[in-house]
C-alpha cells in the first residue's frame, strides 16, 4: 500500500466486489485514498449490495460500515436504500 499508492483506488474497487466480509484490506485502504475515491466506492458498494450481494458476507457491507464511521456524509443520500438492503442490520 505504501510502495504503490496509485493502485489503491483500483484495488479498493476490486475488493469491494470480490472480497469476503471478513477480509481486512478494505478497512486498511480507506484511510489511504482521497474522499473522491471514497465517494465513488460508496456508490459502487451500494450497487454491489443492490445487485444481490449478501450484506452478511460482502466486503461492500464492510465498506459501508467503515464509511459510516469515517465520513458518514458520503452515505447520507442513500440511507433509505441502505436500510432497505439490510446493510449492518444487526448493529
């Protein structure tokens, strides 16, 4: 992550759709990319969940949880949809 920060946005994008929720890479990466990347990935994560990814298993749901702590403004416009999708239902 420190040796090639220019690849972080692409790595983050791939991880949101492809990693299991228990993977820790997303949490580590979101603190290293700028807010515009996070804004795009918030939309991407929501789209992954809306397409049917299980929020209990999907890294997209982890991203939403991390963003809700780091910069909740990025999610404010999608709160109703996030509720409907059951993201972080048990928290």
